[in-house]
């Protein structure tokens, strides 16, 4: 007979580094829907997910591509787009009678002012109840994209590099008007029923 200890076999999602089951269990014990925020290289994905024994069920889901419908022509992964995605998700959740959730940022590090917290700010501003601390949010100017406008002004003054913001220039979008566009899109989402 062999004297070796039996080997522990982990779940496939744990082995591949996709799920932290200890963290997931602590979130599920809250017995509230989870606000799941993920970012890819192209867009932001925000969902409100409820646990069922048969598997997770998405109650409401939005990705930042939907912002194009409201007139957003800028990047779909910057801070203003992240906030607007969260705001849109919050409004949609309230229409589906989801009033509260708990934040699930997955494997992202909880760094003050990152995209997960910007999206959370949008959800909270829409009226959804999510436990949070106000000092994790970035300033309103960053959320509106004024830091991008300042960078564009600085780049225009220092060097005529045409590669910076070239996609905006090809589509005749002025990056100096990002905060103005942010306000218009937010107002359109607010007025939608």
C-alpha cells in the first residue's frame, strides 16, 4: 500500500484563477444581489446577479456599448463612460424593482478611485443602495472627464503629435467637450422612463 496523503482536488474555476470561493461565500451570505463590475480592453460590463441553487441569474446587465444609443461618442472604457454605465445600470435596476446590492469587484484590487468605484458611484447616484464609503470615490472633475480635457490642452500646446486622440479626430469628435457630452448623456439617461 501507498503511504502518500490523498491529494486535494480543487474546483476548476479555482485552479484556473477565475473564482475566489472564500470571498464568494462571504458575499453570498449577505443574501443580497451582487453588483458585479468587470472591465475589458474594449468596454465596461456591469451586472446585478442573484444566486440560485441552479446557478447565478443575471437580473440586470449593461455594458458601455449601450452608451452609444444615448449619444456617447468617446471611449467606452474611460472614467466618464464607466460612471455613465453604472448610472444606467442603477436606473434599469430600479425599474426592475432591485433596490439594493452588495459590491463584487472580483480579483481587482480595492484601490481608491479605480473604475470599479467610479461605476459604483454611478449606481449609487442612480438611487440603488450599496454599502460604501464616500472617500473611495474620485473627484467629480475626474468623473466628468475634465482631467482628459486638461491633458488634451497640454498635448496641443507642447507637441503636434497626431497619434494622440487620432480616433476622435477621424470621427470629428472634439475631446475638449467630453465633460459637456457627459452632462448631456447623463441628463438623457435621467429623463428616460
